[in-house]
């Protein structure tokens, strides 16, 4: 008897429905699995056999042929255990299968029949709804994640016996339902850190506000203990809240990577990723034999923090060049190509010298050669892609012991939201959300200068020997500063402040 049952495969951040055809006949004995399955799927026969035996069923001693279509697409992982097991029982007439084709069935089996969680549940559920399936049957740990998809019944199972009884005896499975909008709104302002906890550093806070308002990349340069990491961790608290669309995009990526917590159904705050400096280029941008999203994709719609940036391998930093411009990363293999979104705000930090102190600090023991070698770890093209360079001075004792709290993240965020709303209205007819995304054509149109501003930036270009990309970055940052002041035109004071945010372009750093 031939039975068709449905599962799903993940490619990039999208899913594709897989038809699992199970044929059982009496023309011999054997177990044949075809359809470009990896070793984890080929080994499923041992898990399925033990699981079925422990719940009172068995794999029949007949010829079993299983085809996973489309046969030219590679399938991987143990998530098809449950689908194949139910297909074998239905094809061998051990259970009824009247409405089995109405469901996507996925789950990894333990030897005792219990179900283990799988990865990529959200894109699988979205694809199931789009293709008109009645419902999806999943391990209980995955159901909250799938339940955020509307108009799709999500059923939770703890072991294979519950799924068997659901089809064979009509015993109901628990249906999981979530109010997506309520879940989203309840946790949208749930931040562990606040800017009011930062002592001093008013100039750095201002730079952070400008960066958040325009979505600009920023690098913090300062001695150890000056608060660079502390400032970076608080950036998500002043960024605009995720929209529901952005939340779904972000959740899909974390779902595919298996980074969702058991009690988490939807990403409600912008992600903050802080990889260690020993990370490889593949781990950062994504890839591998079976491509997985890297840290830059996990930071999509959020913040990627590179602490002590010069300590990262140069090859790792250089692979970020293209994603920083295109806001996506393309991973190509012989048989397929996947695209992962990577629209993130880069926040980096570094010491001003190998000794950790500024060149003019008495504590600085680095020679001119050591300084040059240290700075050469960051290439000019990479630094050009970072809009704001800000020096973070050490905090004085009086500031550190001051009892008065600083400005709250909530108050800074209000100004950021006003600036973002101005940008959204300005770019409503374009596929652009904020100033950091505008190209040369939009820069020319929306960043026009008066004569005073023009002469000021001309002087800066000549004195600092800035590149064309740095000039472009100054205009974008000045546009954001003007938006924060709700000014329609870019004025000389806006250009002046934007120039101050190009610290690494000064000759001071080549001393």
C-alpha cells in the first residue's frame, strides 16, 4: 500500500514542503530510503524501529520503499523521524490514515517514542499555511513558536503514541493558540539595561543617540574601563521598537538557527549579538557544508557588537564589507544558493593603542611603530563603512561617584522615534527606512547644503584627506542630526558635529 505524508525542509530562511511517499509490499524484505537524504535521515530506521517497539508497534518485515520528493533537493536532519514512522504504520495498515494528508508532521524521535524539538519551525508553519494545510503536528517544545502563525491549527505531541491515537482513534491532541499581537505588545519594551546607569560620557551618549536615530554604524575608541561595552549593551533600549513584520523576520532566522528558547514564541526586542574575537569568518557571515545563518544574520534588525575590534582576524572583518553595503549575505554552493538578510547596526569598540591608552596619555607605552601596526588591523575600506567614530574618555572620579542619575533610555528613545518618523515620511515612496540606507541619488536629493556648510565640508575633506565614502557618511550623519533637531535643512552646525564623528580620519592617529 502506498501512503503520502508531508514534511518540510529549510532552505535559507524559507521552507519547502517535502512529500514523503511510503510504499509497503510483500515482494521481499528490506528498507530502502531514497530522495537525497543525509546520514541523519538514513539512520532514522534504527530510531523508528526502537520507538515503535516501545509503544507497541513494529516495522513490518516486508519491502519498505520511502521516497522523499523532490528527489533532487537535499534533505537533512532528524526532523523527519515522526513523518516516516507514521507513514510506515499507515502504509502497513497498522493505523488508519483517512486525513493524514491534511497535516504537516515533523519531529525527532527518541528510542522510547518521546519527541525531541526541531529547528526552523516558524518558516515551516508559514509555508504550511500558504499551501493550505489544515494543521501542523509538532513536538510540544516547538508549538509556541509555530502558533504565532494565524489561520493554522498547531497540535502539540509529547510522544509518538499520542500522534498514533490522534489518527487511529480520533483522540484529540492539545491545540496551542497564541494571541500574537498581545504577546508582541507585552514584551516590546522589555530591556535589561538603561542609559541612566551610565555615569558621565555625555559626548558618547550623544553619538549613540545620533547612530540610533539614523541607523548608523559606530565605533567607540577609548581606554579600558571607560564604559564602551556598557554603552554598546544599551543601544537596543533606544532603538525604535520592532514592527510585527520585523519581529517575524528576525524570529525566522533565529528559528532556522535553533536559537529560540523553549518559552519564546516571538522575538519582541531587537537582537544584540556579541561574538568573541576568535570567531571564524564562516561563523560570522554564515555558511558551512549545509549553510546556516551567521552572527550578522542573527543580528538582523538589531545590533552586532564587536568588542575590541582589532583583535578579530583581519579576514573575518573584511568579509563584512559586502554585507555592510548590501544588507544581505549570499552563500553559494554547487547545487544551490541561499540568501540570508543581514540588515544590522554595527557597534564596535577598540582601545586607542596596544597599551590601551590614547597616544597623548602619560600611561601610553606604545611606540609609533606599534601604534601603526595596531591601527593597520582595521582597513581603510572597512572604517569608511563605519559612519561614526567617537572617542570615549575615561570617567573622572567625581562623575563616577555622582548620585544623580543620567537621562533614561526612554527619554532618548522618544527623540529617536521622532527622527525616525521624519525619515519614514521622507522616504515613504522609496524602499528605505532610515538615513543610513540612502544611496548616492538620495544623498544628492535630500542632503543639499548651503554655502557655509559646503565650504566647511570642503575644508574638512582637504585637511583630513577624506575619501568619497567618508564624505558620503558625513552628509548622512548630518542629515540625521538635522532630523533630531527637526530641521528641514542641513545647517553648518550639523555638518560640524558630523565631522567631529570622524575621529579615525585625523592625523592624530598616525602619530
